[in-house]
């Protein structure tokens, strides 16, 4: 690893549940960088919508959401217990709640609202001002930081991603079936790739990392090897 690595921006985009956040968090830890999970920001807005009856029968009431936008304060705060940057929503740590399947099932239409994206992207720009940041998401290398010094596009087979997510949620005690997780993975891929606003795309200069048959340590080594060449 370059001992004198300058402060850079590392953008990690890709499909849902392919291990982006885990790799991004660990890379940030090793480089002493800040890690920002941009998906957590979209999830927090979705949680707000679910709690405030802005989503009804799976449909987002866009007009109502727009009237609430100023009242939605999403930010990260260091958790001294585990040194993670936890996501907060209006004064409440929602790091655990945003991972519930109910939030995953409603986040795509919320993330497709242009005004939500403008709000969150401007917050992300502020977070990247000083560089020294690893941010993961769907549009980080294409829209948020098109000039990022390193861009990685992560993917993995849908069935393998669904199995990993199923293992994660059941380990936390959530009662879910593999079939509904698989359906959610496929639906989110479709929605994220075909939406009008900042669809999920590989940036032309991003390097592809397929994690289907790689464990976490191998993924990490692969990324650190790229970083060492900067
Ligand atoms: O990475 P994740 O699965 O926690 O992201 C949750 C959702 O948020 C995902 O379905 C798409 C959306 N998202 C987005 O549109 N843009 C981002 N930069 C990050 C996430």
C-alpha cells in the first residue's frame, strides 16, 4: 500500500447485496478514511416515509413527500462503541431499523424521486469535500463523484446475493423466506437499472469486481491491490 497515499475519493457502486458496504467499510478503516454508505441515506428517507404514511400500499405519495422534505434530517454520527458511522434520522439512530426487509421492499421508488436524490446528493458532495472518503451506492462513480480517483463496480450472481442476504437477516432473527429475498433482489436490480433518475450503471472508467465466488478477504485484497497502484 502506498504509505503516502494522497487523500482520494473511492467510489464503489453495484448491485444490491453484493458486499459493497462491507468492503467499503473495511477499506476506509485500513486507509483511515471516512466511510459513507449512501444507501443508508435512501433507506432512512424511506423509513421516514413508512412512519409518516407517505407510502401507502407500496405507492409513494410524491406530493406529500415533497411537503415533508425539509423536515427530513439525515446524517451520520460516529458510534463510539464500534467506531461505525451510524445513520441518524431526525435525532434518532436508525442504523438497525433501516435494514429491515420492509424498508428494502419500499426503498426503490423513494430513491427514484428526483428531489430526494438532489437532497441526498448535495449532502454527499459536502461529505466528499475534504476527500479521504470511501462511498458506496449506485451512482457514486457516475453522478455524485464522476471525478473519483478510483471507481469500482461490484456485482455477483443474483441467487448468491439473495442467499447472503437471507443468511444475514435470519442471523438477526428476522422471519423471512429465501424466495421473498430473491424476489426483492431481482426487483431492486430491475428498478435501480431502469429508473429515469441516475440509473445504476457502470461508469466507463470503473473496474468490475464480481464477488460471486470470492470471500470477504479476497475481495478486500483485490481492492487494496488497486489502491496500492494509485
Ligand atoms: O445499498 P443499499 O441496498 O442499502 O441501497 C438501498 C437502495 O437505495 C437501493 O435499492 C437503491 C438506492 N440507492 C440509490 O438509488 N443510490 C445510491 N447511491 C444508493 C442507494
